[in-house]
């Protein structure tokens, strides 16, 4: 069995043309057509932290929102949200508090697709390298304690420019880091900020930066995708 994963910093649905257009973001998600999607900057920054993607509009898509929100009008936690294709079972979900100076968090879900159990984390890490390292250690410690043991994917905006150095060294040698290509800024990308770390049992079928006329203007980041093969039981 194969599953398609995607991570997308949607910049509160504000595009490079400075227009807030949630439906344009949803159109990009339809282009990607992933089974599991991690979103960053999915909520407004102030006030009630309302979702920038209307729930009514999401109900008209192939995905359902993973319940991690702590505010009634939000779909996420510190802007991190998870969408999964309808038909995938959500076994449990939770928001993770990360070490921070400014508001940061991560979201985690245990999922089952066609009888196979797997775990996903979506996150948006700090601009500071020291804080990024502490945040990654917090996520990795959470996964180490999680049960049952199963294949895992940790995806999001890592906010790291180096490809193989810095905070991502928190992952041990068993993990594989996928950085398909530059994603920021979307108009002329040079930084590989958006990535996925996968546990050893996954098989990588393909990985891409999603480039389209819409994705180049819908946000200041481009989405990344990976098609992963679920290990045989």
C-alpha cells in the first residue's frame, strides 16, 4: 500500500500578490491530492485564532480535519493542522507543546489506512537554531514514548536552510530526511525549509516540490509531497 503525504505552509492564505484567498489554497490542495496533509500557518495570528480555511469549504473536499484545536474557531494548534483523506481512520490525536520563546507547537495523529497503523506529526519550527534543536528533541522524545510502535512521518516547515547540518541532526541514523527541493520564497525558491523525516520502515516511491501556476502565488512557500510505501506486515 502506498500513501501520499504533503506539507504546506499556507501563510495564512495570503499569497505573493498580498491577497488572502482561502479557496486558492484549497485549489492547490486539490492539485496535490495527498492522503495526509500537514498545514502550517493555518490559523489567524490574533484574537480567536480562527481558521483561515473555512470549515464549510473543507467539508466540500476529500479531507477531514484532525481534531487538535484548543480554540472553537481554529482547526489547529499554533497554526499547525492535519487533514486526512476521508476513509482514513483517526485513532487518536493531540497537540504538542514545544519549547519556545514565541508561540510554537506541533500536532500528532495516529492513523489507520486499510488496516495499517501509522503516526504523523506536523510542525512549524523556530527561527532560532538552538530553539529548533530543543523543539525537535521534544518531538522525537514524544515519538519514542508513543505506543504502539509504528511507521512515522514528521513533516512541516523546519525553518532550516542547511541541508544536512544544524538541528535536524537530532534525528538518529535510522531516520531519513526528505528535502525534495527549494520551497521558499515561492516566486523564486532558494531555501529547502519544508521537509519530511520518515522512520526506517517506509519505502520512498517519489518526492517532489509541487510547482504550478497556483502554488507559485497562493503562499510564500511551495508545498512538498512524498509518496511512501507502507511496510509489509
